[in-house]
């Protein structure tokens, strides 16, 4: 035990925790939630995103740096609906931070506060990476983001009572700008209505549901499984019967499959940002939808 | 990296009903009170150029140590049950079902509880668990990147240290990951053996430090120390020059192991889906002081024994395209053992006769999904003086809701 005590002493001196000035230390599983917390929290929060737009949020390793971040977090905000089951439970178990465990005020699952789509009637591993709780990629519908923002604000107010008015003011301001932006996006996206689009993975369900775009097929034979040549050939056959306008993929997915299909069929392959940082100029939630819609419209030409 | 996304058939109607009722507040679909149950299926084929019995000169082998069987055989088929017990505790139970000499043997590998909400970075674990020393020790065999354990794990730990006890660990509130931990163990199992000191025969200490370099790299370095008062550790597997081993080398004394481990992982932009590289290395050193008896000999053959053994391995595993990985590993061991009776030391397998055990391994594996893997491995094994070319083929599959693996 003496050795342990010495270790503790030496290391507490070496790595003395530096003071955190912000009232709330927030660990976001994905960049979109970091951006939303930043909108509402402003200077009162320090935020960290566990993933970037170039990483697949289904497949993240519970690496040491993430354990260290969760250890110090006041609030953990994630998509939920099983998107992070491969790594978040392990982080929470290893970090020894009681305030951010499921059920506690410091644990916020965004998808729990909105209606989810694609809830399967049955689930089986042979179906690929399906989520029993429904599709977790809820941030791609701005109307759902507006709802989540209200719930998130309440949560931040509970965690940081001194900032109640500050957060409320910022949420009101965000909501005004956001609602205005939503009607502009809807106007812009009218030409996309009813169009058929090939997707890489079922990341786009909420966006397409909002803009009334139809999914013409997926590049993944089954969710989470890599594309095969045979699957592409089948897809090409299906597209002959009922053509699509374009194929879309995200920054974290390999463009190869979409480009291959483009070669085979003459479709345009479009890279969409999917989240903050997923394309140049996408540095907040507003620019995420600005650029997503702009690129989709570009795909129509 | 494996996930638990699935339910069991009978719950689906209930769960679907909950969602159809529009209960959007339900935090996750994991509303069942059933624990996560997963089954690991492991089957192998082994082919060896050498038929003489396995030895590791300078090391008294025991535990699970030894090379695999010849031909088709089953590996470690495991049943794992785990769950959060309540808001304060998590529990895990692992049993391995193996075949030994045509009879089915059940081994209890893990049975522990762990605190969840202790706060301040503290976690306490109690029960039977894999010790957290080294990097590979607390990983299940099915999570290894090669079919078999590194030689240093085989030689010092009998593949892995599993013991009964209590572990306390603390994660520092720093940006750099720092974890300190200690274990008080019963020491009743190999390599401690004997449950001395009133059933508190072994202890362990570890420090782990880790972090990221940019978004593409992450690393971890660990230091660990394990010691035990050994009372009657038997060499389970040991070559005895053709004769039937009725005399069993048995060690009494103190044993201390110190190790350093290192792992570095790279993937482009931190996205391991398409491509990744993992480099790891570990070094261990063991000092032992006591005596070795040849139990079963008459009159009893005995010798004093002062041993110093060390070993290291380094390996790299490269995922060059989705589903496919290749790996390289190199092992090397060394020892310097002294005692009053060189003949007895020799019988106990503690004399090297100038041989330095080493092994080179190459493997390639294919994972259809994160739940299935098929692996081919080729080794040039110079564990002992007869060089052995080994070919191993293995499948590892996991059924059910399997928890995530550690870094």
C-alpha cells in the first residue's frame, strides 16, 4: 500500500488538475451536440466532442483520452438510441464519474426527446447494424433539433442554476434564428421534393423525412456491412427500373462505393457533411444545413 | 469494439409495443431486465512440424501454458453474462468450457462485481478477475490479435493471471489519462499458488497513462508490479526427457514481476473502419527466491533457487482494407537461474543449456462483421532447441449482446 500512496502523491503533483473556468464541462459524443451545447451555453461551457465528422460514431474506441474527458465532465450528451453502445458504456464504467451515469441529470440522450423513425419490428444480427431503438441519426432534422434544444436548456439550467437566465436567453435567441432558418431551408429545398436518392448508410432518414426525399437504395447491402460488387450490380438493375437523382455519402464513409456506382450508372455522387466539420465551412449547425441543402440541389443539375 | 444491439426474440413484441405507444421518453431500447448474454465460439486446427513435447528452457511451465493441440480441436468456448446490477454495481460472469482428455471441463474465468457510481474517479472491483497488470493480461483470449499468448505470458503467467481478490483503481481528474490501481489477491492459482498469508498471498500495482496525438493517433503506456509468496507452485506441463513425469517440480518462495507495456494505435483521422495500425510491446522481468522440490522423488530431491527471467514481445497489426488485417509478432525470452543443485534445476526446466527461446509469427484474419473472425497464423517457434513450424487456423465468433472491448 505504501507504493500506491507514493504513486498517488507523485502523480497528483505531476498532473495537478488545472482550474476550469467554465461553469459546465460538457462531453459530447458527436460534434452536432457539441455545437448545440455551444449555441446555448456560450461562454459558460467548455465543450469537447469525442468524435469528428471523419469518424463513424458507431465505431469508436473507448480510448484513454476519452475516459479522462468523461472523468471530468458535468454533462455527457449523446445521440443515444444505441448509436454509442459500442463504446460509451465502457467509458462511463471506467471513468468513475457518478454524475454522468444514465439516469442522472448529467446524462442526456438527445434521441430520447424526439420521435424516432425506423423502429424495427424484429431485430436479428443477420440484418446488420440495426438499432432496436430506431434510427439514432436524429440531428439531421432541424425541427427535432429545436425540440432537443429546449430539453437541453432545461438540463443545463438544472446543472448550473446560476446560469438559468443566461441559458434561457440564449435558447430563445437560438430558437428565433433557427425557426427562421428552417423556413428558408424548406423554401430552398422545394425542388428536392419527391426526388429519389441512393444513400451509403441509413444516416439520412430524418433529413429525407423532413425534405420529403425518397431513399432509392443503400450502398451497404445491410446496415454497417461494407459494399460488395454483387450488391452494386443488383442496385444498378433496380435503379434501371426506378431511377434516382444522385447518390450521397458522408465524410466518414469511403467514397469508393458511391463513385463506383456513379461510374456504373451515370449518377452523380455527392459528399454531404453529415455533421459539423464534415465539409469546408461547416462550423455550426446553421452552416451544416446550408451546405447540405446546397449540395443536394447541386446534385440535381 | 463489439457492440450490444440486440434483444432476445421473446422481448420484441413487448418492446415494439412500448415504442408504438409513442413513449419517446424511453432512454434506450434496453428496457429489459435481462443481463447481456454472449457466447464465444472458438474452433481451431493446428499443424506442427515438430512432435517432441513442448518446453520453455529457463521457465517452469504451468497454468494453461503449452502449444495447442494437433489437428482439429475446440479452443476457448466461453459464456459471458454481464449487466449493471443497480445504479451502484456492475457484475460479470465468464465461464470457459473446454475439452481436456475427452472430458468437458468448466473453468470459472471471471466472476466479479464492480462499482459504478463511487465517483471521484474511484472504482472497486471484487471477485475473480483478470489482473490489470500488463496490457494483454486483462483481455480475453478471443480479443487477442494472435491465436496464442506471447511467450512471456506463457512462461511467466501460464498465459494469463486470473485471481480472486479486490481491485481499487483511480482515474485522475486530468486531461492526460492517468489511472492508478492496486489489487490484493488470494494467490491461490498459478503462478502464485498456495493462498499463503491467510488467503492474501499476492498483490499487484499498476499505473496507466494515455492520450491522443492529433485525431489519428492514440497511445497508452503502463507500468505494473506483481508479487506473491508462493507455496507449492507446480510445473503443470513439463518435458521430462521421455520418461513419465511422476516427479513434479514445485516452487516455494517469493516471486516478483515488474513490467512495462506500450500500445500505439493509428487510423486515418481516427476512423478505423477502412484502415488502422496497432503497435504494441511489453517487457516483463521476474525475480524469484526460494527452493524447488521434486515432489514425488524419493529421497526428496531439492535445491535452493534464485531465478531471474525476462521476456518481451512486440507486434504490429495492420488493417489494410475493411475486414482484412495482417499481423507480425516477435517474442524473445531469457533467464539466469541459480541453485545449490544444478541437476534438480535441470529437471525442473530451469536450465537453458545456452538456448534463448524466441518465436516469429505472422497472421492474417478476416472479419465478416465485428462478431465473426477467421484467422490463419504461421509461426517459427524456437521455444526450445527443436525448431517448430506451426500453422494454426482459428475461428472466433460471438453470439448475443457482447460488451465493448477495452482500448
